[in-house]
C-alpha cells in the first residue's frame, strides 16, 4: 500500500478544493433549462419536431447561465450550482410536481428546491400537459401491458419517464475535426442528397438540425471564453489570471476546431459530455475508451515537452471531479432502483484494439490513478481484461479495488467480443467495445443500444406460475395449471415457460411503445450528429439512425428462481419431502407458523453460489428461459432485443413487490442482485460462488451481467493479496464470466453485519492465519475484528 | 509413494474443506482439514479437530425449537435442558437428529471420505491454483495422524500436478515423514515452545519429537516455513521467540517464520461441542508486541510475517 499512499498524498490542493466545493453543497433543482425549452417550443409550434428540438438546444446553450467554478481548469457547467439538476419537462413532469414538497425531505437522493423554482416549473409544466413522451407512450401500450406493470412483473420506468441516454458518442471525432468539421460533413451530405429521394425532406431537416446544434455548441464554448476573460480582468492573483486566460484560449478554439493539445482535447471532451446531458436527461452517457482516444494527445505533448506527467494528471483529476458535477433528480420510487445520485458515466481502460493488439497505455494507469486520487463515484471506472492484459495493469486495478470504492469493475474481452459478434457486430467493432452505464457492452459511437430498457422480475413470473396466472386472485396471465396439479417437475417448468412467453410479449409492447414515442416527440439531433450512420442516413438515433440498434431489458432474480426451481424439484418432486399443496399454502401465508418448512427449503435444497451443478444448472435454465424469449423480438429501430441480467438496485423494490418464494425467501425481501447468489446463501467461499456464476450463459445475456463479490480487506492484504485478486479475476474470466466487481468490506459494513447477521452469513473474515464466518463469531470477538480492520487500511 | 499405487478408495476422516484459502501456502489454495490430533493445545481454534471420531456440534443460535430431534432420537440422548443439547453418554452418533434438523442447529463434525471424493472437490478450483500459483494444503488436527490417507491424498494431488503443502505439528514418526515428504512441496511446521518443561505442561507432550522431525524435514530438502502461534503468557517472551528463530535458522532450509497471533475465533465451537474453553481470560497480543517480535525474528536472519504468508 505504500506506493498508492504516496500518490494519494500528492493530490494537489486544487483538487482537494474542487472536491470540497462539490461535496459541501446539497444538490438543488434548477429551472433554467425547463423555462428555456418551454419558451422555445412555444415559438416553434409550426416546425418539424427535429428542428424544434435543435432550436430548443440552441436557445438553452445561448441563454443559460455559464459559470466557471473557483480553481477549475476544465470548464462547462450544467447547472449554476455544483451537483444541481436541470429539469426536462418534455419527457415527463407530473411526478415532479407531485413531489415538490418531499424532495428535500426524503430518505435518499435529497434535492433542495426554492419556491421561485417551483413557481417557474409549474408555469413551464402547463405547456407540456399532453405533449410529453410519457403520455404518448402510455397511449401506445396495451391495457394488459399496463396491468402487468401495475402488478410488478416489469417496469420500463427509466425511459418511460426520462430521456434514454445510455450511449457513447464518437468523442475522438469531435476532438479531431471539431464541430466545424461536423457542420461541413452535414453540409456535404446535404449537397449530395438526391432531392427526388422520397426521404429527402426528412433527411434534409435532420441535417439542418445537426448544423443548428453544432453551431450552438460552438456558441456555448465561446460564452465560456468570454466569461473567462471577464473573470481574468478582475482577478488579482496572477497565477489564476493566467489559468483563466488559458481557459479562454481553449474555449475559443475547441470544440469548434481540432484539439491541438492534451488540455484542449480534455476541454473538447467535456463540452461534448456536458452538452449531451443538457439536450436530454438520459443518464449513462459513457466516455468508454478514454485511455485510447486521449493517449495520442498526451503522448504528443509529453514527447514535445509541452506538458509533464504531473500536470497532465492534475488536469485529468480536474476532469474526474467535473464528472461528479452532473446530477439528476428522479422520482422517489426510482431512487430505490437508482439510489445514491448515480450518473453511470462509464469510462473503461485496457483491453485490446480493433486490430486485436493489447491496448494498455500510460493513460490507462493515469485514469486508475485519477480515481485513486479523487475517490469519487464518477466516472464509473472499468477495466477490460483479456489474456494479454499485463499483470501490472491488473495489479494497479487491484490497488484501486482495495480502496473499497467498488471500482474498477472488471470485464472479460473473451466473453464480450464473441457475444457482440453473435449479435451481428463486426469483429473489429466488437474488439473496440466499451461499457455503457452499469455493465452494458457496445461499440461506442455506432450504437443506439437502449440498454436500460426495462427491469423484468423473473421471480414474480415464478410466483404467478405457482398461482396459475393470477396475482392477488386476479387473472393477469394465462392459466397454465394449478400448482397442485403438476405431475412432474417438467410440467411445472413448461408452465413457467408459458407464463414467461406471455409476459415477455407484454414487455416488448411496453418497450416498443416507449421507443416509438421518443422518436416522435424527442429526437436528439446533437447526440445523433456524433453517432455513425446518423448523418449518412439523415436520421436521428431515435428513428433508427445508428449503425447498430438494440433494446436491452434486464432479467432480475436469477438466483431466486434457480434456488426456487431446485427446491421444488428436489423437495416436492424428487424427495417428496413436502407436498405441492403444503408448499403453496405456506407461500400464501408467508410461512406463518411454518418456520420448520422454511428451514427445510433453505437448508435441504441446494443453493446457487456453492458450485453445485444441480442447482446451478437450474439457475442457468431459468435465466435462459427469459433470455431466449427476449431475443426473439425486434424494436421500431429495426434492432434486436438482447437480454441482460443485472438489476442496478431494482432487486430491492422488486423484492418488495414479490410474495414468498420456494427458495425460503420471505415476502418483500430483496431479490438477489444481478447474477450474484442470494445474499448469505453462498457458503463455500468466493471461488465456489465464482464457479456457480460462470455456469450461467453470459454470452446470450449480451446486454450485460453483473456479479458482486464482497471481501474483507484482509483477504487482499499485501503484495500477495493483489496477485490473488488478479488470479481470481483471470480465473473467473477463464471460465467465461462477463463482469465482476469487488466490494472490499469496510468497518461500516461489519457493524451492519452485526446488526443484520442474516444478510452477511457469507462474509468471511480473516485475522492472522485463520478464517471464520463473521456472523458465527461472538460479539466480543466481532468487536475485536472491527477494531482491527482499521489497521488494515 | 509412486502414483501408480494410488488408492482412490482409501478413506479418512475430514472435518472441513475450505476453498479460497490465501494464508496457508502460496496463491489461492484449498485447505483439507483432517480430524484427529495427538496434542491438546489449550488455545486450539479447531476443537472439533482434536478427536479422531465423529462428533455432534450443537449451534444453539440456529435452533428454532421445533423439537423434531427429540422425537426421532432412538436412544433418548436429546436433552432440552442441556446447553449442549446432547447427552454424549447416551448418543450413538446415529445421525437421525441431524437429518431432521433443517435449521442447521445440529451438525456433524467429521465425515468419512474417500480420496476420490476429496480430489473431486479439490478439482473444482483447479483453475485458481493454476492462475495464482496455489494448490492444496493439508491441515488438521494433525494431518499426518491419518498417515495412510494423507499419503494417498498427497499422491492424488501430485497426480493432478498441484502444489502441495502440509501444515503439521511435527508429532509424527520419521517413517511417516519419509513416506510423505517426496509428495510435498512445502511444510508449515508449528513450533510452540523451545522449553521442554513448558511444552509438556501446556501441550501434554515433549517437544523433542518436533525438533527431531524438523531436522528430518530439513534433511529432505523440502521447503519449510516455521510457524509460531503467539500465546500471551506462554511463549511470547523474547527469549523463547529468539531461541525458536535461532533453531529455525539452524535447520539450514528455513528462511521464513510466521508469527500467528493468538485469537479466540474458535471459542464458540467449544460451546457447540459442550466443552469448556480452556484459555478463558487471555486477550490477543497487541499489534505493537507482534511488531516487536517480528523485528526480533528478522534480526535472527529470517524473513517474518505476522499471520500466514
């Protein structure tokens, strides 16, 4: 740890000050964008939607307050105050109106909101009544679809109420040709268009919209240049004055023109990142392979003697802080699925190039160090691993993991590249993948992946199957037979498959309704201008302009379904230890007076996460039943549906809406997260859990799988701890796992484990030569260990 | 023992197989704990390892009070008034109570397993051994107390190409060592005290066997690390630690010593077995004291770590 400690100590006072400025304020709702877009839309009633969107962005970028925060070197704000949030009434707003009074009082993700802001928003919202994406989407949905959503089978909430986001644009292109280059490209495309083409009119409108927004982006930057010069004039401190003048020069040149230095490239990058998030509030705007497209600028400056590594690192650290200045207000229900102000700006290092050569460079290490320095949640840092990843990079990543931030997340090239190739992505593009948001792989700058299309509760479908298609006595799915009538386990599985078939078809209806509505009401010309083939096709992303199109809904509850299937198979059908009738009645009553039966379900049937083929194969099959249904379908952008198996934190609210399940889980208890075993039921250590998880088919879940591992810091101590962590990652990937992240368990967690031992039954602690399950220890010994943990970090 | 004589059906009593062990030999390892030990160290953190035969452990916390055990016991050995629940004099170890105890309050310590069964379990982490430079560690109890089984198991590990470690008290015979050592890559040898009087008093046996066997192991050329459980008031004085380090150094093949600080992690298990914890009242050594001892060991020319590797 000595090395990283030295580096942490070397964080510049500037960075400390920037972080302090960020964290000392409570995030606030701001009305400026909502007011401006509403004004613009009132002025453009007669125009085509794509032009209206472009003009709205133009107005926002020309009129919103520009702020240069104290000591910052990379500029571009989304809100006047740090970590504030703008409002996007065009997607949905009624929920916000209803929650004005509780935003500052709720338990998580608190936002302040002033009376003036409320008043301005109320006025703006009036215009949008009946005009939002949300209201249109609702009209497109079948009544049955709305009923299934109401019953908690799935939610399409994210895109139903918000922008889509979940994209990575061609940042390198903006850096290399500037928005002037993009304007020229759009002009050229216009010039060569055949006016007799039936699509000409639409195409021409789109290209006009692209030109409007590109010019608006340049205007926005120029406003920062003016602001910097104005501040420089009154600045007493000559050091800061020079910095402000340097900022002014940068903003006068980029993003209009090609970046000439590392610093300009960073500034250009940030304008792209910021403006995308002013055009739409879709989160998970992911920088992806930052080490790849930034390295040439860094290398050129270093060889030319224009910058030192230390200075470059400080600029990088500044940018890292900036990533945390972006925020988003969500409705209270959603904060349970997306808790902790997450923005999911995923930035990934390492892996291989499009040519299949190892891509690790100095910038890969510098990105890891920036996270080590800033210790902030954004960007969501990830690392690609393949057989040729150098140990040095993996060990560096391990050092960052050991800080307990849960980052970086590790991804396997050996699974993701073939998985994407299996979805029609070319080999070169697949090798050049990055990660969107949580865990979703795609080729950046070419894909509209709609990666966070839905959360689908597979455990709920299991519950509905046991209840012959009913929820609380109401028939919402097909009748597939009473639970007591099944003669064999296979009959039950068939019933489960039929219910799945039905509810997935409703899920598709929901997603496609929302998809179509975004295309009709909120096409995004600025975002589209930086994704291939939009300019060439003359089509926005929302209408199918991207080269690759997907929709990715997530299955939640993999381990609960696997464990439940195993319990039914073994205890009801194989051993006949409990009758279907008795089990059904125990589930109906949430095991009231049936604790012994619940213990039997918990401890006499195998559980996913212990490297037991019997149950692992059922978990695999349960997940496949969902995945195979999903991949049958096509979206309105003519792209394929591709399943994912990750929950963000939706496993918690989805569990709250699911009755008792045959795995012994009580009503309302959270479902397992991602593809991880149910909390506390993986009792055979991390390698057994890893082996179980790797038995799932991660290739078919090409929208991403998520595997969380918890560790006590002592398991990663010292040099050998880093090597063991690296070996664990490589071993999981040898076995075709897709993603893993490590939660190095902190003192706080251990204290929580004392209070809630059931949640932490699998937590292994290591104190000098001997391991034990933490919760199996006496409190006084637990206290010893908690006290000692602090020595370790 | 040549591998062509490998007897996959040889049986032994195993009380635990612990995967992802990272402190008992290099890399990621699986630990196989063999039941039975000639010593009775009062600080023992695995009391269920001491007796060779199977035992029942009662974990009171898990009991939901369903009384199924009471109804199935054919010999009337279940007593709800006893904190340890089982009357050992009546219990025939038939295991019927354990079968119906869904909540996991009643558990067996020790199961008879064949070499083949154990190897199948060990194979599951093959990829981790390969990636981390890890392997298998036999621990106990005293693994060499089941010499035939241990030998067969080690031969099986070698047939799979795994790195093997034994963690031993040194209480065995030269004959056993000579049979087993060719199948071992690393020996972790426990040395508890250099003073034979104290050794006899606390552990119940003279340390002469340990010292003699240490030289046998050194003579075989197999890599060896000496481990000292640091028990406050018993062996944590500077004189003993120095003389242990000097002895280890004198063996010629040892260049590393591990100081394992006393801990009470096994205390709960004494309750499960209905036994008294013999070391009540002793607190783990302070970090400062451990660091001091570490410096002392290093001054004797050995590498030293606190805790296993």
